[in-house]
C-alpha cells in the first residue's frame, strides 16, 4: 500500500524513463483515487495498525513517519483525534519483548535501559514513567 505522495513520486520517476508527461501521471493518480485504490486515510489506519501489532511506537514517532511518507498533517491530526492511542499499554507491550535481555542488571540499570528503549521508540516521558512504574 502506498500514499498518494509516494505513488506520484513513483509514477513521475517511471514517466521520465519512458517520456510521459505530468498530465498522464496526474490522470493515473486521479483514476486510482476515484477507484479507491489510493486513499491516505486508509493508509494511515493500516500503517498504525501494523505498527501497533509489530513494533510498538509512540504517537510522536508515528506522526513523524507518516509525515515522511507524504501524508498531510491535517489528515494525521484528524486520525489521532478520532482514534486516540493508549500509549501506556503500547509502551508496556514494547517492554515485554525486551525485559529478558536486562535481567542481569540491577534495578537502576534496568530502568535506565527501559527508559532509553522507550525514548528511542518515540514515547514521551510521562508515558515512559507510567509504563515503567507498573
């Protein structure tokens, strides 16, 4: 699945290889949108669902990844306002996959590793604190 921006970029690249103009590319993209084969809102839902299942990340990092894929900030904000994420439970489930690696560390060292791991996954401090305390 691709975003509208990614598809435009891909088609522009292919069009330059075979000498097609921008009008043909825009026509193809318009057709794909009309046929509901391209939809940024559906892409956001699918992307967030996949990330929450496979590699739990914080909302801030998810928003940054979506922006890098060319999704409009308005669409991203609308999604997260409509479907708020339970970041604390996501952080806890992310920690479950790693806790076995830190069993040899003392409590302070283990907590430091947990904080750094969750920080790298894009969770904010309040979420990290709540996830580690429980």
